[in-house]
C-alpha cells in the first residue's frame, strides 16, 4: 500500500498503521525491514502535503533509526535531505517537527552523519527550534546539537551559527518540564567550553564552569550556625538583638530579606549573599552534586568533570569549595576562578563573595598544585584596581616575597607572582590615584558607611584605604631582603622580556625606600641592566639573519616585548641615577653605547621615550671629553623627538598639533644636523601640507616655516607638490591670510 501507484489516502493509512506497529519495539521494526524498499517508500512520503502522513513517515523513520543496524540505511536513503526540506516549510505541526527532529537525534549518534547535518540548512533550523513553544521540539533540537558538539570539528560552525546564546538561555530560564532540555543544553555547552576561546563565549552569557568535586568532598563543610551573620566578604553586620540566634535563624532571615527593595545594599553584595545562602543550604542538606553523581555531564581527557551554573550560584559554589579540605577540589576551584575572571563584573563578584580572603589564606598551603592555582586566580583577579587593593590589604605581599626567595619555584608560578607584585607595587599608582580618585570639579564623593537591611540589622562597612606614600614605602622596605632582591636581579638578567618588565617595575618601586641603594648595588644591578639593553632583537644584523625564518607577526611581537623590557629598564636606570652613591659606582660609557644603538633600532617609538631620557641623564655624567661619533642630543632629536612630534602633528586635537609643529619648527630653525631630512624621511611632508590648510593660525605659520626649510633641498620638491601644497598656498595668498607672505616665499621656491 506504500507503493507510488496507490491512492494518497491508501498510502497515508498504510504509513500510519506501520508507524503504530513499529512502536512495539525492535522485533516489529525487524518485521517491517524484511520488505525491500520500505525505507525509500517511507522517505518519499515526507514530501506529502498531509501533516498526518509526514508525521507517520517521520515517526517510522525515527523507530528505524533507533535500531543500530538500520541507522546507516536510513541516512543513505536521503532521509536527512528530505527532513531538511520538510522542516524548512513555513507551517508545520509540533508533532511533525518532533518526529522529524527525533529522527535526526538518532542519526546524529553516529559521527559519520554529522557532516550532512552541520553543512546544510539544518543547523540554523535546529537552533531556531530551541525557541519553539513545544517542549518536545526543544528537547529534540537540543539533543541533536548536544550530539553534534561531541565532535570537535563541528564547534566552529556551530559557534558561528549562534548556538551559544540560544543554549545558554535555556540554562538561565526556569521553564517547567525542561529538565531534558537543560541537560542537553548543558552537555553541548560543556563540550564547546573545552575550547579556550569558546569557553569565554559561554562565560560571557553569565554562566560559570564549576568543577564537580564529588558529594563526599562537601562533608568537610562546617556551617557557622551559632555565629552572627556577616557579608560574604567578611564585613560584619551590626547586631540588632542581644545575641545570635541559636539555630541560625538570623542568617536565614538575612538571606530571605536581602532582596528587599528597601535594603540599602549594592546589587553585587545582594547577589553574593543570595548565592551564599543557596549554596550553603544545599551543602547543609547534602544535596550538592547528587544529580551529577548519578550521571556524568561531561568527561575531559583528564577525567575532571564540570557543570555549568548561573553566575550568582557559580561564584558562591566556587568560594564554598575553597573552604573545603580536599586539595584537588580546592585547586580546581581556584583554576575555575582564574578562568572566570574575564571582566570587571566577574572580578568584583568574586571579591564580594569573599574569594580573596580564602585565596590569600591558601597561599601558605603545603600543596604545590593548590599554591599554583591560587596564585593564578589572584593574578587574574588583581587586574581589577578595586580587587587589587583588597589583595594588598589582606597582607598578600608577605606570602609573595617568601615565594620569590625560593629558586625552586617554577617559571609559570614566578611569572604570575611577578604580575601580582607589579600591580600592587605600581610606582605610578599614587600619581594615578591623585588624578582619578579625587573629587572632580570640587564635588564630594558620597560614601555610605552604614547599610541597613530591614529586619536583619545594620552593616558597618570599612572602606579599603587608598595607597599612600607611607604604605608604599613600607612595602618597599619589605622587599629590601637580600634574597628577594637577588632573585629579582637574576630575573632581570636571565629571563624573558615579559618577566624582565615586571622585575624592573618592582625594583623601581623598591627605590622608594631610602636605604635601598646599598642593597641594590650589592646585588649587581649594573650587569643586569646591561643584559636587558643587549637584547639581540634590537640588533639590526640579527634581525636580517632571522627575518626569513620567522613570521612577520611573530617578529613584530618579539620587538614589542623587547621594547617594553628596554623601556622599563631605562626607567629604572633613570630613577637609580638620582642617587649619588649609584652614580659613583657605575661606568656610564657602556650604557650610553647600548642605549644609542637602541635609539636607532626598530623598536616602537613609544618605547624610546625613557631611552632618550636616560641617555640625556647619562650624558651629563659622562663628561664633555668622551669622543663619540655624534652628540647624544642630536641623536635623541633625530630618532626620538622628531618622530614623536610627527605623530603628534597627525593627532586630531588642534592644541596638540599646534604645540608639536611649533616645537618642530624650533628644532629645525636651530639648525640641528639632518633634522629636515629626518622630517622628510618620517613622511612628514604630507601631514604638514594638510596642517597649513586646516590648522590654527600659529600652527599654519610654523608649518609654512618648516616646509620652506624643506624646500631648500630640491629632492623634496616633488613630494611637496604631490602633497597638494601649490593649491593650498595659492588659497592662503588669495585670501590674504596673515601668513600669506610666508606662503608666497614658499610658492616661489617650488617648480610651479
């Protein structure tokens, strides 16, 4: 009756009967498959205009594909292509969609059919069906996508099709009866999150990757039932009664009432309290990971399992794990905190949840894996200025100094330690705070010292003090340890440019302490600075030898890193030259030779400012009789000052342009050797011509003077004319602007 020559109604009745018959199980499907052509005839019926026919045909294919031995036959019969055409129709019943997608769900179990599904019009349709009103359709679409995500080669196509936001929405919204949908969405996202870049996309949807450490690990959790409630970050709450509740009711009331609209509490603190209340409640009743223990959500190559939680719960869960006793669980939680600290919002969330105190406490842990993970987490959190202040206030520096002394510390751990050091001991921190943290235009900052929470009482919040000179000086003195200084100098001498940058910054901070110079001299800082300035990357012959065997992008990155290291070392040397004792012990000539070579190298211009400043300072120490090929001041002008001024002339700000062109005109008018050639070589003719058309009156006058000096060299005539100087000069002359006489003199020198 399925034959093509039969009446459509007869075929419909036959396919419906066969579908219902197949629901009996494998033996009934086997009976149908005994007849040759049954699959092809069923696939042909997917083209029918009848919804019941399409539903029955898709349902029968679903049953056939559920049997392993028939799955390949169904796929090769063109079922995927016909289902794609069917699902592309503008109007379909939910039953047809459910049966069709469930057939694909069965087929997607075999990876050999993934390419047909991913590289067709099916993928966008499946993503669209994640928002279908019928829960069964959502479940089937999520199941197909979860199977596709198991194959790493599908990830790029799926992410580019926009699957991450749609799946994340299913985990964040509480839809009744959506347990299967959430499971499949979580499975798909966990597979995608195995890729470093796609993991960030998942976390940007306010979902956190939380390690599954096993329900047994939470048995060591000890709730403080008899303590007075406090904020997760440790801020105490003012007691409104004589004593704490015997059964912890005060904490419960705090958690229940914290979202009261009348509560004068920041949203980040409210979220931290809500998350802590929920996670500690689950831990107390032993409900954490019960479901995950029954069935694994995801298995990585190392056997470590994860789940995905909304960020409020995820942050609280990770902080809760930090307070457990299981070393492996603690290390994995700290690594997850590091991975999740991708923006300021998440870093502040961890701060409010009390993660910093736990992490600082764990710096003294006996396990190497725990310490490495904790340092990694603190390094990522310290990117935030506010969180860095909390890290500093918790006394982290003493732990970091102790770890700095041990030569056995791995390079990875040392790198992260130096990053935290450099952020806490930023020499420019105090200056930045003066500009960015003080009241603006005389206005006063509003600071609430008392926060009310309704029935829960009052919370007295102690603000973190801003860095002061005395505090910074105290930190600098803490670093005046011979072992710590020797380690920093060794890093400066032997490590990669990335570590050299941080070591130089920390050593510069140490110079804030008055008795520092003797200790710094004793650890042979002179040879270490010389090693930084002798980097091969700034040697022209070395660059030419290696240019063919390295990619241009890699070469540019190496030059940038070398420039940063040299700039940091130059700044440190400039600072040390302020001390008489240091000046009397060093030989300036080797430094001058190295820095002059760096000044003429190809490192980025913005890294040469401290090189130039250090050279000028060194030249005043070397005496007037040193026979160099050319004066240092001239080289600084040619290779740092003029290129910098040319960049500023192209700045969109009229004030910056005017100041730069006036300064450049002064340099050229003083007759610095080859200064006009340096301007031409930097491509300065075109921006100067543009400036005389659009700049301020003073800038136009200075620009005309520079162009006139450039025109004295006939080799520059073609470039000046090509830049459009002739019509610009004529407009100035004809409009009788104040600079018309200068413009006329310049016009007469050009071949017009």
